[in-house]
């Protein structure tokens, strides 16, 4: 079983790192890419034996609004 922990950072197969903000009850996860703060809801997230992650698809991708 994958052992994801909200608050940890994970590396995607594409080489980008993502901060895990939230794990939803249905297993979806909200990630924020550390390089540019792109935030998304990932569906079908899996972790490989080497610790790298990927997901089937994502929805709701956006950059968070920042105050001026």
C-alpha cells in the first residue's frame, strides 16, 4: 500500500516535485508543484517502489490567487 502523508513532498516521474496538501476520503489528492505553485487535484495516484509518483489524470489545475 502506498504511504502518502499530507505535508510531505514527492517527485513525479516527470521530475517535478509536488507538495501534498490534502488527501481526500475517496483517495484523490491535492498537490502543489513546488517550482511554480501550480495546484491540482490528482486522481488515481500511485507510488512506485523507488518512491516516484504519478497519477491517472488531474482536474482543477490552477495557480493560487496572490494578493497584490
